[in-house]
């Protein structure tokens, strides 16, 4: 090979090596020809994001590796991720595989003893997005409880946290509020754990822990957001369509609890928000949070399979487009609180959904809404979380894998 060819080859190798692809737990099991699952009767909890880099779904990969998958379980949005947010998913037979399918977002969220009967292990392969009100980790908590009671082993195939492993912010969940899939996991709203680490943390604090194994990531570091993993984004739910949207989601999703649109019914949910009455330029000027840039925009929400009844359907809205300018600097929860405070201050038409109960359910506490209503500065609201956040950072250390 010529010198020029050697230089070109070395350059390409350096470029390729700049962002090596993080290997997920599912791919590690496939590489090990189904270990540690071979010879066991397996139930699989997975969703739309449960794909490998080659585009195959977890159930297909495990079966191809010789794993005896007996039963499938699905989260919110279903096994294939086509159901809209909050839409009930029915149990039945999974058409592509012919396997029995148990929905954990329909009549029940916790597997019953009969659902686990005849299984040796429940495998969990879910792409969480790093914020408590996204329901997947709460569903995992219920599965750990059910598996421990039934004597069934749990194996979690780990996946990256799109927000990274260092970003921790927001309030803890108030145990006085009703338990739901939006407030079941411990720690701050943005917790900085992978799914496997959250499983280890929860299981380690249970009086009767499940038999738990986590198949870890290879090549993931806590400083990584999704763009650092070398992996293509696969939407874990219909409206979370990009890694950029995942970084904005813990903040912009708080607008679901108001009479503003959070962008459902558009091409870029959670990166666009507004209302017919919004003073878009004033909001864009009033909100300054590191890592995000805002600019006025206009949009008209339309119905789709992902958003059958979006707010302001068919009505032109004044809006604000959100752009992530620095993935490491973003503080999405602080961004969301700043948005709420600014929109509420600038608009007499602003209203809480369900008289504030919707925000309380998302955050797992009433204290934040009450502070906003008193006019407490956002900086002071954020400061009230600091002691608990520091304590959680110390307490989670024994559960960390990376």
C-alpha cells in the first residue's frame, strides 16, 4: 500500500474510532449465543426501542440465539410501539411470532402469578429515557416485585440513559401522593441511572430482593449523552423521535400539565410548544437556560396515530421551537420550570390542567406547583432539591456499573 493509502487508512480508522458504538446488553447476549439465558424458559418484556443496531427486535434476536422465549410482555405503547400515549393495550397473541402477549399497560401494570407461571426468568429489555414520569422504569419496579414474589429470576439487558449518567435534578417523589407508573422509581426526577443500574438500586433496597442479573453495556461512560454512543436513535415511543427531543423532554413534557401544546400532533413533539394565545417572542426572550436556544415559530397540530387528539387540533398556534445547542450543558428540568414560570407570568390565559393535579402527578409532588403559584423564583425552587440530590448521588454509588 502506498504512503497516501496508509495515511488515508489511518485517518479513517481515527474517524471511525472517535465515536465507537456502545454495545448494549441485548447485543452482548447475542454475541454469547444466548448466554446466560440458554436452557431457561424465558418471558421477555420489551418495546419499540428494543432493537439491536442491525434493526432486529429483541424477541427475534433471542430466539435466533437459541433462547426459549415462551411469553412476551409489553409496556405503554405496546410491544411494537404503535399505541399512543395513555392508550390501553390489549393482551393476546403477538402476530409476528405467534407467542402469547401480556400487556402491562391495559387491565394491569404488574404481572400476576399466572403470567409468570412456567417461566424460569423474566428478561427486561426496555429503552428508558432517564426521567421518572416516563413509565418504563416504574414498570420494571413492578416486575421486580412480582418476580421476587414468584421466585422467578430477572435479567435486565442494559441500555444507555439518553441524558447521560451525571445529570441529576429535580424533586423526589412524595410518598403521600397516590402510587402510579409516573412516580414509582426512587430518587430525583432526573436520576442519571441506566435501566440496569435503576434495577440494582431498587432491588438493593427491597426487603425481599429478586434474583437479579444485569447484562451491562460495553463502552458506555457516564458523561455520554446519546450523540456520544455512536448509535442511531430508535424512538422508544411514538412521540419521542430524536435524541435532541429526549434531552428536552423532561422539561417540555411538563407543559402537558397546562393548557399549552407540547408539540404532539406536529413533526417535532417536545421540540415545539405553544398555544393560539402565546406571546412567542416574549417567551423566547424571557427564557435563558444553558444548552437550549428558543425561537418563535408557528404550527397547527393535526391528528395522527401517535397523537389522535392533540391539543388545539386544527388550530393555528403561536409557538416556540426548542433547539439543543450543548448536550452536556442542558438542565432539562430547570428548563421546564423556567418555561412554566415565564409562560404563567406573561399570560393571563395560562391554566393548569386538572387544577394542578396533572403537574403534581408528573413531578410526584405538590410542592413545586405551590411554589410557582406563590411566585417563588425558579432558582430557589431548584435550590430546595440540592440536599436530596447530593444524598441520592452518594446512595446510588453501590448500584453503579460504569
